[in-house]
């Protein structure tokens, strides 16, 4: 009886191992190898490490009113449906406060699509995930042109030009690397330019707007864009 139970436990253990191995094989063929398409340059810094001129930081002085957040969230969510609704989103972005909130929404969208390892679902260029990305608001370069128009700071405009180029590369070539660079730009803008990173945290160093001696990888982005 005791041997029977022991054999049963061994059989269960072997079954679990086989199942996990099978899932690993399936995951490999579905999503490819787990090695990221880009090197991980994330650096943990504090606000004191930011060395750029805080010309854009003035936008952090006022908290975005709830009604503005609700309005812009609604417009941003609806913009993926039709061209008219995308145009409505562009028209709704008429203040720097609203532009700042859209930067936050773009960052959230990219977190959902590429953050926390989600980019792996897009490693295969034939992945169905690319179909939905074709109509995503943050994949349309007109959105970045609008943000640059509303916040005409030279360095921010440069960052939006990079964002527009990366979104086009990602859309046309199904480039996960382009999406990851786009994500890193909006992480730094959202957290360090518009929320001042008061508690410290991850910094990618891929924007002209926010600079730090701890990390500067803007050239990496510009070379990637030029190459593609």
C-alpha cells in the first residue's frame, strides 16, 4: 500500500514536470526566445540626478482636474474606432494640461502592450496582436505632431519627432524594438518630466526633455531610427 502511494506521487510529479516542459516548448514556439530585442539600460535614479533644464516641469505644478481626466480618457479610448473620433481626440487636446494627460495615457497603453514581458506576444511578425496595434491611437504619428504643437518646447518637440518615427517603424515593420523605444520615451516623459519622479525610480535616458548624467541613450534611439 505504501509503495503504491509512493509510486502514485512519483507519477504525479513526473506528470507535472512533463506538463511544465510542454508549456515551455509551446511558449517558445509561440513567442520565440525570451531574450529582449533591446538591451536593458534601465537605471535607478532620484530627482536630484536630473540635470536638464526643467522648462517643462512647470506643467507639474497643477494637478489635472478630474473632469479633464474623464474627458481625455473618453476621447483617447474612442479614438481607435473611426477616423472622425481620432480627429475629435486631436481637437480635444487644446491645452498643455490635456497634452500632459495624453502622455500619461500613451505610457499606460504601452505598459499594457509591451511592459512586464507583454512584448513577447508580438515577437512573431504574424502575431494577431499587430492587427489591433494598427488602429491604436499611439501608433498614429499625427498624435505626436499634435502634442508637439501644444507643448512647443524644442526638446519635447524632438522627442515627439522620435516618437512619430518609431510608431511608423513599428507599424510598417512590426518592430518590437521600435515599440520598446517608444515605451521608454513615454516612461521618462510621464514619470520624470510631468510627474517629477519625486520618489525616484527607473530611468531610461532616451529623451531630450529629461537628462541625467546617470544614463543617456538618446543617440541609440536616433541611430535606430536612421537605420530603419
